[in-house]
C-alpha cells in the first residue's frame, strides 16, 4: 500500500484495519495492548462507583435487556453496546485512564470497552481480541493526531471525536468486516463523532460520558455496516468530511494522509501512549511532578511558600482555576494540584475528595498559584509536555524546576511493575488483594477472557475508595 496523498485516506485506513494479518502484529504491540488493557481495567473499576457511571448503569438497567457482555463491577450483563457505554463512562470517570499526547486523546477508555464487549458477545479468540484492540487504538490515535490541535482550538474533545472511529474499526474487525464494510463503518462513525470542551465551564460530568458514548456508537456503526448500511468512503478527507468540519480547514490533504495512513503496517503510533500516575487531567502532571520534586529536594512545604508560578504550553495554561467546587474542577486545576502536591507530598484519589477540596490551607495556597504560557514550553509541545514551577518562599529563597516529560510518557515510562502497583493502589480498596492478583494474572496470561469477564462482573465487596473516610464522592443512590 502506498502512503501518498492521492490514495483515498478513509479507504486505505479501512483496508489496513480489515486485512491486517494477526500473525504480523509485533509482540511489542501485543504486550503494549495488554498494558493498556490492565490500565483500562483499573480505570473502569475505580470509576465504577462514580456518579456518572452509576447514572448510566441505572438508565441501562431500565432499558437494556441484553445478555451479551459484562458490566465492570456492575453485577450484571447487557447488550454489547450497553456494556460499552457503561464501562467506557466508568473508565473515564476518575481521570486515571491512558492517553496519547500527539492527539490529546484518551484511547483506552473508548477502545477497550468497545472491543471487549464486541469480543465477548461473539466469543472471539483471545489473540484476535488483542489484535482488534490494537487496530482500534491505532486508528483512533492516528485520526486524533491528524486533527490536533486544530480540533482543540475549535472547542472539540478528541476522545469522543476520534475515538468513535477507532471503536468502529475494532468492532468491525471482530465482526469479520470486509474492507468495504470497514469503510462503511468508518463512514457511519463520522456522523457519530462529537464532544465539546464546554464541560470545563460547568456541568462537567458529561465528560465522563464522552468515552462511553464513543465506545457504544462504534459498536453500533460496525453492526450496521456489516448489515449493509453505507457511509461516505471519503468521510475523513472529503470536502465536507471530518477534518473539514472539525478542524475547520486547518489541516491540509498531505498532512491528513501522512498522519492517518503514513507508515501503516510499519509504524505503530499507539506505542507512544502514556500512563497516568495521578487521577487528574494530564496537563496537570508536569506541574505536579515539578512540585513534588521541589518539595523533596528543597523541603519546600506548603507553609513555607509565599507564591508559585507555573509556566507551561497553551493547552495546559488554560487549566488555571484557583477555586474548585467539584471533583472535576479539582481534576482540571493546576493551582489546586500544585497546592495539594506541596501540602501532602503525594497526589492520589484522596487529594481530590470533598474533604481535601474544602481544606482552607489548600484553597489559600491554590489562590497564590499563577499559571501562564512560557515561550519555550509552547515551542516544545507536543514533542514534550513541559512545565516549569517557580517557588518563592517566605524566607526569601527562590527555587525553579522544569519537567520536560511527566512520569508515564513514553520517554519517561512506567514499568510493568509500576503499572501493577498503580492497579493495586486503585483497585485493592474496592476489590481486595486476592481479586487484584487474579485480574493481573489473567491480563498477562490472556488465555481465558471469559474468566476475566466473570471476575470483573462481580460487584465490589465494599466501597472503601469512594467512601467518606477517603474523602471521595460516594456512589449515587
């Protein structure tokens, strides 16, 4: 297959997604997909008691009579689209899911619930399921990268925007779609793409729904395509297609072709995805890393701090809210995140709960954190995710530290061992150590997806993590 722009981009992408030889997928890609699966499960488990996930499960319990796929920690099964909606919403619910910096995109919370639900419904071979997940993630990452930052500048959230294409591709592959049917699945996905950043101004729980909706819609598009429903075969590159509409004409034909189909089969962009160590927006992680290091290296505790300046790139600098009222406010606020890092010396789920958010000293310090764009950081993004934190202490001393790549980026990676520790840290309070051991083993072995599904379906024996003793929002009742 040629990479040149004279090829129809959508058709070329569909041909690759449908015809890829499973035996030709590098083991590095397979292992990375397993890492993303383990991280997705952690995100879905810890997000399952949240308000958005609980509301979605309640709605689906009233209308969905399916029995095809597992609802994570829900004690139930639903149709594949219903399970994808529930699990995707949960996985995006606590801001611990993975991401892809070049596309400002969260693939795992969309692709994994879509592919796992579709695979469970069809009892697909384990290897075929992993390959379909890798294809889905790759498709989503490429489309997200091609549109970023143009889509972001226009107020669109890339996770549901590009995610529905990846979910459709992964599900269609599991359904045995031909290249033509795969093209139609992508064509249909174009009319399901959507999601706005207005959640930053209020009503933020809708953000959690973005991943679940894209996962569900991807399955629906795939199912309709294999039943003969058609969609435009130029949905991505057409004059009234995806990039024309959502990127506003900022992305040229050559750029679209290079980002979407350049190197297909040779270069796997999904290998550049990151893992989050902190339960908040990724734009906050560089400032958190810098604040924690300054605290450790110079003993710069919160009580010693007169004021703080955080410098970063434009996408991060917009997260400058100093007074937080909700969980999402805190998860999107650099001033709040830096304040709790300096106060507590750690940034975990407890640091974002109601008790922590109400703490007067934290709120006071957050009010003294200024966030602005720095030219060097803006220039280096998205090749890096740089942030600089400058501290002025009450004794007159000053300290500054720049972080180029926050922990978890591919150039500053989280090991398999640290990924397991993240899983246990998030899931043990809900599931217990033994169940976590079993889930980790089943993911790495990946020989019995049915057993994994059964382990995930059982509801938690307790809800310690989200309870008031840990300062979290309790599940809706």
